[in-house]
C-alpha cells in the first residue's frame, strides 16, 4: 500500500493510501469535529458533522468515511463548511426532544456542546409531532430514554463491534426510526449484561446508568 | 457459532433475507416474533437486525394486522385526486384510523407511499388487489365484496 500526498488547510501531509480525510487531518494536527464517528470502528457517516470541502468536488464530503487520494486539497473550516455544520447541528437538535432540563448529565451532552461550539441557538425548525418514547428502565444496567436519541448509531456500532453482542439495530424508517432491540422490545437482563459499552458511547444521554433509588 | 454459520449455507450472514421475509408474509398476515426468530436463525443474523429490515418496509408488517390490509396511496397524484376523501370514507365505514385494525379483525387500514398506480389515482390496494379511480361513493361496495 503506497502513500499519497494531500493538503489539508494548507498543510502538506503524506499518509497511507487507505486513510480517510479525518485520519489525514489528525496526522497534521487539524481538528475536524465529529459526532457519530468512533475512532477505529467502521465509519457510518450518518451525522454529517465532519463534512469538509474538497477542491473539485461539487458537494461537501464526510471526512470520516471519504478516503484520501493523491493531490487532494481539503479545507475544513471554510464559511461554506461552517454554515453547513451549523444547520446540521440545528437539525439534530430539532429531533433531540428529551427532558434535558432535569438531566444532571446534560452538560456532558455532546450535541449541546457542539451546538455551543458552533453558536447554534434554539432550532428554528418546527416538527409536526415530537418524537416521544417512554423511558425504558426495566433493564438493571441500561436506562433508555429514546426521546433524546438522535439516531447517531454509535450504540448500534459499539454493541456490534466493541461488545460483539449485536443487540441493537435501527428499526422502522424516516420519522419513526428508532433504535430497537429484539422484536422492538425492552432490553432484557438475559441478553444485555453490564458491559455498559453503549452507555460510554452514547453522546446524548439517551442511554445512561439507571438511577438507584 | 458454528451451527449459525452452517445455517447461512455458504452465503454472507443475511443472504436471502428479503426473499425469505417476502415468502413468509405471503402465507401469513404479519411477521410474528417466532417467524422472525426462525428466519434470524436461518440467515445467521440477530433478531434485532431482522426486525430492523422488516420494519423498514411497509409491505412487511410486523404488527398484528387484520385479515385484509387496505393500503391507500397517500402520495401527491392520489392526494390531488382526493385521496383524503377516500380515506375519510374508509375511516367512516370501518370506524378506524390509519394504523388500526377493526375489532372483528377483518380490516387493517394504512396510508402508504406511492403504489405505482398514479394513472388510476386515487388508488388503493386491498391485499394484492389494486383498486383504481376510486370515489368516496365506491368505497362501501368494495369493502362489502371483501
């Protein structure tokens, strides 16, 4: 496998041919914000927060899943990129309808942090009906509050590739999409043990440890 | 794990999943937990993945459905030809909302995306039979014939 030369934000860097733009940026000290990406795992590219501008490309491309090519010129923080990221975060916030006010861990919400980094205010998009799901706390290890879920698929990926359990999938489609386990049933303690890996990866607080009363 | 691999019969996990789901749904009104569990075993996938695929498709029902599934097209061409009037009449005749099943288990009503019968708009499917050029007045007769 050969190396290729790319230019990221004016910095020349030589990386392996199989690298993604995100990895190349890391190699030369350029930070690209990510949200749904888990380093070392297969990229899903669903959140679009990591989009960048590539010279000669008509559209912005997701840096976590786009491989580099020889002579590629990438800009990671142009006005066009920043404007796109703002709307992307705003759209995700629109679907993030959980009860954050009463959540003691809300400050750890990566979506809120990202919104504050990009100065995204209250979303201006209205929804026909909020995505509401009752909190599932039947499992002693994982509490699921799917109203907060923004479908980044990190838990699906972590359960499959890190925990190697593969208990979660995306079910339904469009507005009704949600993370399902089994036959869309609450996670039972028989199948889901206390590995807590999905909780570590959940950026929004949709998955958390149950509060002991 | 090894018996799981054998069950896949040489293919990738999930190979042949959609044809299997289609086959099952042609014999039953909906895909029960037991059905999906057995398909999961045969295709080497976890139940949640099989459910994820099935629930994505409007024609692979995962919720208990009535004997006859009415799928009214809710897309633009049908809407312009007063699909709403047709839906309203079906709701009135059966006394149910879209997504519901009549108490006698005879009909389930669903509003779906384009069914490819725009030339006969407004159109609906009852099971596999297409009814086109609908009017609110024609609904009662069609439902009676089922």
